């Protein structure tokens, strides 16, 4: 059975491990501790027999900003990411939004499939692996 819950301190190591395998800019343990002192920042984990991924976001008033969603490579494309989004939608926030690199086609497809719409473009917002600045696509979901 799939379970989604806020992470605990004992999950830190695993979450950081997943994050380091997937992203270039990663959190460190100290940052995780700092994040937890901010009441608006949340990290949820998704697990079946083991943790397969996580999602971090800010929840402020009636809006949610997704910071990251990461599913362990070998578990991708099995619906775990979509399950996290489905759970987030249950919070019934007015708006869920995020920014993603225009190079991350996989993630863009993922968000579009989950009902997000393109709302804008931030030119040259991210630095890509090759050092070139790439655009960020702004996506949003409203109920
Ligand atoms: C993007 C990500 C979170 C999606 O999670 P996931 O559990 O693999 O997604 P799902 O299984 O729910 O897939 C839903 C849809 O996403 C898209 N998608 C997922 N993986 C894809 C891939 N490898 N190539 C193209 N589209 C893909 C597809 O539209 C897919 O629907 P389909 O299988 O019916 O075609 C996951 O691939 C990931 O962790 N990527 C690396 C980190 C990242 O880029 N995160 C997002 C930016 S913060």
C-alpha cells in the first residue's frame, strides 16, 4: 500500500540521498534543520515497502509553491510522482505553482499530465549543466 506522510528527522538521511542522486543543487542537513523551523515549509515522503520519493513545498495562505519532487530513478514512471500531486491537491489550496527548467521535458510532461497549465516564462533563470543559462517555465494548477 502506498503511504504519503510528512518526513521525520529519522528520514533526513534517506531524503538527502535521493535528492543528491537526482539534483545538482541539493539541500544539506543543516538546511533541512533550518527549513523545519519555518512553519510554512513541508516535505512529504511517499513509500510503499520503502521510501521511493519525496516532495518539498511552501504552503502560504491559500497557495502552495512546489520546490522539488524527486522519485528514485528505478521507481520513476510508476505513478509515485502523480500520487504526491494528487495528495497535495487534497489540501484544496486555491493555487499550486512552480518553476521548472525548459530543458526538463520529463518534468514538464509530468506536470501537464497532472493538470498544470503554463502561465509564463522566466528568461535565462537557471544555469544548465553546460553552464548556459536556460529559461524557467512557470506552471500552475487551480481547482
Ligand atoms: C518528474 C518526476 C517527479 C515524475 O515522477 P514519476 O513518478 O516518474 O511520474 P509518474 O509515474 O506519475 O508519471 C506521470 C507522467 O509524467 C511524465 N513522465 C514521467 N517520466 C517520464 C519520462 N521518463 N519521460 C517522459 N515523460 C515522463 C509522463 O507524462 C507520465 O505519464 P505517462 O507514463 O502516462 O506517459 C520524476 O521523473 C523525477 O523525480 N525526476 C527527476 C527529478 C525532477 O526533475 N523533478 C521535477 C522538477 S523539481
